């Protein structure tokens, strides 16, 4: 199953049986609105705190995926999830409500593909028959933990990104009509010495490039093997840096193939500065928009490279730089 140095190839190709995507009102006003299962009308989601709202959306995304699959929660062996809040409380508390055996993950914004990769490994090895993996984020909850409360109204620099309010979940199985997970490349931690929490894209771009080059090297393929290569949430700044770094590595990926979930999720007239970010960014774009495009036959083979900045409020206070990581998962239709 191990190919090269850091890539798993799944001979039996686990299937994405169903997905669930839930977003907030700002995301619902974006260009991908028709790809989401549920759009909330306000940030509170009927809760009395933003943190509880994030947890509620994670529960809803999982419940939608299970319902669409035709299964019951008791059919699910494991739930793999994580988020950005301290001690991954959103997913842990959602797991309490789901009452499904739970494995908590922390890969920051790379958690969507970390969960999908590990979940596929469990399915492939017959350690589970049905498995949920998911993640999410909430703009108001994440911003006040890592930067400033939104009520503070602090000025944001041009490099800043907008944390997505949304949750995405996928239900994996041995068989199904959905796209298949064919391989996964587990990323290395890359730290180029950046320490600005308002410039996540620049910090994460080298990790994305490292994982993309490793994936192509391990499998002995070119970027043109894919109809789409989408990074997680580099935004405009990080996407530009990643493209330039790939060219330096001798990999010039055509613009029509190479994109970023943080650029897709919002329209140009939405005031998100450099683009979208957060655990929910790659989750809702992948499990909503990109999988819908695959089901329509517009895309047959895609590579999702979710990126994560592994900082915490504590590490920032200690003036640490930002270690980053990226995990890549390839999805194929009709294989």
C-alpha cells in the first residue's frame, strides 16, 4: 500500500458514500451556494455562543451525510474529526452527541484531508465498514481565539483571510456510487520562519508545494494526470506563492487545473481580502462543490491538498514561528 516515501495507494479504492455540508449566511451568499446541503440564516445557529454554533454545524453535517447514505448512526464504526478550537472541542462535543466511536484529529485546516486519508486507510484495511470523517470552523469563534474578536473591529492587513463558517463530513465505505479515494500523500511539517497570524497563506504555501511534489514523485506522474488540483485555503497570496514555488521545482501546473478552495468559496465582491480559510473551507468546497462537479461528469480525477497552520495562541505568545503541513488525497470517478 505504501508507494514511494509518503504516499498510500488504496487498491480497493474506498468510496465516498455520502457527504454533508453546512455553512453560514456569508458563505450562502457566495458563488457555491447551490452546492451546500444546509445554509444557516445567522451565525448563532440557534445557539447561545459561537463555539456551540460550530459544534451544532458539525453535528448537522454528520447527520446529513448519514441520512443521505440511507444508514443509521449505529451502522457507523468510527468518527474521525477535528477543528481549530482549543482541544478540538467542536468535534469532541459533536462526537458526544453522535455517540459514535471517535478519534480526534488536529491538523488545523488540513484536517479535512487528514481525516479522509486516515479514514480511507481504515476502510482499506477492513478496520471499519462504515466511517465518518469531518471538520468545521466558525468565523467568530476562530477569529477571537487566534486573532481578535470580530466585535473589536480591528483593521486587517491585505494578507488576511476570512475564516469560513461551515462544516463538512464524508461517509466512507468499501462500495458505493460516489467518487473513490485512490491515494493519499501524508505531508511533512514545513516551517519557513513566518510568524504573522494574519498571513497564513504565505506560511502554508511551502508545505502545499512540498506535498504536491512528493505526491507526483511517489506516484511517478505529472500534474496533467489530474483534471483539477485544489489546495485547501492558501488564498490569493498563498496561491500565488505556491504557483511560483512549483515553477522553481520544474512543475508548471496550468491555471485551469490549479486552484484553491479559499478562492472558490467567495465571490470577488465579498470583502474577504485575500480569500477564505479555516477547517471548514476545504471541507465544504470539496464535499459540496468539487464532488458535485465530479458527479456531473465535469471532473473525473482530482487532487485535494488541504493545508494547515499548526500554531496556537500559546505558541504565538511565545513568539514561535508557524509550522505548517499539507495532506493530499486523490479522488477518481468510475474506477
